[in-house]
C-alpha cells in the first residue's frame, strides 16, 4: 500500500484482522498483548473463546476496535478491504502483509517478530518451517507432476489460480496447477482427460464427501479428494505442521495413482 507506519514503542495492545496471523501471534507467545480478533480466527480455540471478536475480516466493527484502544492493527491485503484499512488507520497504525509464496510468509513472520520485539521466537519458527519444507522437497518424486484443480467455492465453481498462496503450496507438493489463469477464476474444463486430480478444499466453502460423489460423477476421468484448506492457505505458524500433512496427501495421491494404472 506504499505506506510507512511509525511506532513510538513496542505494541502492547494488538488487534488482528487475519486468522492465520492471529494463530502466529499466539505461537509467538503474545497472549497478553492481543486484545481483539475476528470471528474467523478459530485457532487457537482458547483465544476464540476468550478474546474480543471485532467482526469479520471484511466487515470490521470499528466501534469495537476503538473501544479496545489498540496501538497496532495487523491486516492483510487480500483478506481485508482497502476502505476498512484506511478507516482503521484513523484509530491506530495498521501493519499489512501481502502473501503469495512461502518465502513471503517467512519474511512476514520475521518482520512481525521484529515489530513486536520477539525476534528470537520468530527466527526459530522460520528456521523450523524452512527445514520442514526442505524435507518435503526431498520427499517428492521426480515423476511428471499431477495436474490438480483446487476448488475453493461451489456455485459458482471457483478454483485457485496463479499468483495465489495456494498455487505455491501446490508447487511445494510437486503438483501442477491445472489453470494458468490468475487469482480465483471460475472453473471451465475443456478436456478433463488432462485433469488428474480435483482437490475440494475444506474452506472457505466447506466441501464434504457428498460433493466428492457429485464431482466424481461429473468428472469421471479425474480423482476427487477433500483436502484440508488450512494447510494450503494459512500462511502463519500453521506452516510448521503443513509439510507433515502434505506428505500424507502425496502418499495418498501416489497410492491412488498406482492402483489406477
């Protein structure tokens, strides 16, 4: 957003507008300093129950935020509306992230560690995430990547395209994104024989097994799986657990592929 924010001291009253970054603040040990979160900040559960919820990521309750008297608000360029961020700047400094890749995520974690004076904790977390993804890359076979359409919504059917964090996670897993379109296009398949897998994400649309049957019938040439959307789209400390999940998913895909040859 081409802004500069200035802080007179280390922030002590923080409002987070982004679920994955809220979980990051928890894992950085900032229990006492986070005073407000969104209704979508479901991790950790104890914060969801105990912290003041200030609305959603895209419908912030400005009066609630004012009442909390924050000295820092943390947002994200994709999650939050520009108009909301500009209004919130009248209340407190707003620190923004803009995430497309794993490297962006690790940079964000280090930057927040610096801003919040928890560099030791943020560096340890970044080092661990980096090492886990390095192990994941060694785990991927050299076979031709499977083509994957990653669905995030139904009616209209929308998928994750290029220039998204999900696309980078697919690449980290050794998969090939089926679409070359950017951001979140509607799904339009011309020849599903070239589509190896359909991943139905558990969020933001809550795909379940009934949708698996529906999609499998519609796209008989492809294999359909429900995947954990948090591991593909949460770019905070949940990344420390993502490679373990991705290994299990890759093993499942490889097993399905071998049994259908």
